[in-house]
């Protein structure tokens, strides 16, 4: 289990509150201060000083004052320098916390329209992976929960489907005509599988398994490249070009090339006749 020093050190590495994202920062502060067992000062009034108080009462009052100081110090330490200068003079953690909530919770309430607008205007494009853009939408939906924005999940799923890029038209139509309802997580799983299949198909198109070999081998040649096929018979003097319809190494040449008598290359049949 992490010690108080380790947890406090890790918290100090987080971004300082600069006036934006108050709810998120507030929750982080609450986690830390609850772990430090000082969060009670917000709900428990400060013990009053009375004359002739008992030793136990004095200890409770001193502990509350010390815990309140720790609470207030951590809040101020979690702020940017500019906000620290504004709020450093508050006398109690509760006064400081209430003032922060009244100011920044009101601003967060006005930002609800901004988050809803972000979701409505978000459109996926073809230049980025669909799942990467889907995760951005999930972050926007996370801000809905953070600001207590309620929206029907069926409506959310339908809206995300409509945001799919044009090349996903077939997937969009299939999902919209499903008879059963799915939630956001199920939609994400479907999109992840579909994108994986599309990536694999794209790799097969770029790197096909079959290869073309244009060479004379075992008395056969590949017809895929006529230019190389013809050159195979004219390259070097070791090859004799047969006439149209002749046979060379059990391969019917057909009309690939005509004999060139000017270079002394004769079909086998004519050469035998001249010898006779």
C-alpha cells in the first residue's frame, strides 16, 4: 500500500488547476484528502474553544485545526500560481472550497451546451482510424457523466452510427436496420472487428500472395508478359526461333515471332531440309 508521502508526491506531478475542468480536479483532490483522513473538516464544524476545556476537547480542537490546515494547503498546492495568489488568504478549507464551487460549478453548468454541441457536430473522416475517432466520442460522453448530462443511450448509439465515414456506408446501413438495441460498448466492439477485417483486406491487396514469374522453365513459359516471352527466344545465339506453328522444347509458339533468316536463325524443319 502506498505511503502518504508517496501518494502526495505522485499527486504533485499532476497538472495544476488553472480554472478549467473543475469537476475532474475536484474529484482528484477529494480522493487524496479522503486518503489523508482530513476530508471530514468540510462537514464537521470546528470545535469551539471554551474555558477550562478538558485535555481531550483540546486535542480534538487542535487536530481539527491541523487537519483543516492540511486540507487547505493541499487545495492551494493543487492550483496554478495565479489562482494560488487569489485564494491563499481564506481562513478555512470549507470557505475556500465553497467559494471555488460557487464560481467554477456555475461555469461548468454553462459549458454543458458546449459539450452537447461537440458531440452533435462531431463527424468521422476517412483520414484517421475509426476506432481512434470512436474513442474521442467516448471522451465527450465521459464529460456528459461528469456534468450530469443525461441522454438516452439508444439515441447516442444511433448518432454515432450516423457519424461513420462514407466508406462505411454498408456498415452504417446494417447497424441501423438491426432489430435489437445495442449499447455504446457493443457498438465499439463491432466497429473494432470491422476495422480489423478492413485492415487485413487492405494488406492483402497491397501484398498479394501470388507472384508472376516470366521465365522459360521446364519447357513452359508464363504468358503474363508477352515482351519478356518473346525476348526469351531472341536472347543469345543458343536459341533457334521456329517458324509460325513450329515447336520448340514441346512448346507451341504459334505466332509469337516470325523467323528471321537474315540472322541465320531458321526453323528446325527448314534447317533439316537444307542439310538434305
